[in-house]
C-alpha cells in the first residue's frame, strides 16, 4: 500500500523524500516497482490521494461516512465512481486519517428564574416538511485569553441551517435577540411557526417573548432539565466544538468571533454534509427542495 502511494505521488515529490516520510527504503520501492503494481493497488493509491484532499477540505473533521458521500458525488476531480464505504475506511486507516470524536460540554443558560415558561410544543419532532416551520435556539460559550465569548444560534429544523447567530462577551437577553433579529432579517417564517429553546432566562424574558410574538412565532420550551428536548441545537454545538473550538486557542473575542463566523457561513451552512440531509449540506438541501418544488409546480 505504501509503495503504491509513492508510485502515485512520485510525479510531484522525489521518491527518496516519499520513502523517508513513509519509513520505507528506496530500494524496496524500486524492487516493488519491478514487479509492477496491480490495478487495484494503483487505484487505491489514487483514491488515497483523493481521500486526503477531501479530509483536508473538511478541515480534518470528516470521518469515512462523509468522505464516502463526497467521493460518490464526484470527489475532488468530479468523476463519480462506485466506491465502497469499507474501502474508504480501510484507506483512511492506512493513511492515519481520523476525525475527532465529540466532547461533552456544559449548559450555559440559566433556567432558575420565576419567568413564565412555554409548553414543549415541538415535542422532539426534529423534522419539518418545509423551511422555516420550526426553529431551535440555544447559547453556548468559547474561552479566549480575553475571557468568555458567548454564542447564540437559531437553527432551522428543516435543513439544520444556522439561520441566525450572534456572539458577544455577555449572555444576556440581548445576545439571543441579536441572533433572532439576524434570522428574521433574511428568513420569513409563517405565522404559527415554532421557535423552540430551553427554559433559559434569556428566552423567557419579556423582550424576547415580545419579539417572538411580533414575528408570529409560537414559543416552545424544553421540559425542565431535559437537554434531549433541544437535541438539534445540542448536536450543532457538539459539532462546532469538536470541529473548531477544541482545536484552537484564541487571544481575543474578536478573533474567536471571526473564526466562528467563518465556520458557520463559510463551511457549515454551504459545505458540511449533514447525515440528517442525506449527506447534503444545509444550503444544498434547501436548494434541492426549491428545485423539486419548482419542478412540481
């Protein structure tokens, strides 16, 4: 396998350098080349290069299911091929390409208050037939050398797209309102569409409830102490922390805010494949929905 990879890469790098990187001898490579690689070995070598390119493009976050989906769609060269998932797993293991596993994280919102709370109308119905019929919201946090940065998001259940987000050095109601305002600035949920959150004081606050009422959104809240009632938001934060937050250290809140914006708007929404969407990104999933709607009209 190593010799086949060297053979595929030797047009771009010296054989001696490739052999040194893989801890094999040049004489061993040339002896192997004299026997001639099989077609399967050559294809494995070419496929390994594609897998490495997709892994790099994903910022080192994709495991075999998403890389397999990317390659089936055309990979890095646009050529769709029949490739088995087990083969992708084997080649990733041989190349030591491993996505990091999610870490647990603590809750930030404060549900110890005397404000009115809403019923759990969403009731863990984490699918929607159309965009903007159900949104979920939550707040999490990021440590920087300057102090904590808090992140509020609004996510569309239909596509898992982050339709609004805001980040600041506080976690007051204004932070959640900024994320909601951003969502409402470019999305138009219909009257009666759901807005689900936990029971945090930020979401139970009078100003936030007034904003939901003005937008025609029906408020839904998780049951007390039940994080699974807001699993879509929890899942997003787990992905964000696994793929970005736990991999970096930031000197300032501004630096972390820029990185989060780049991740959400530059990677997660337009490109990151989501298993709930049949391994389409949120943007591509919504685009396909619009195309199907136009075709049926």
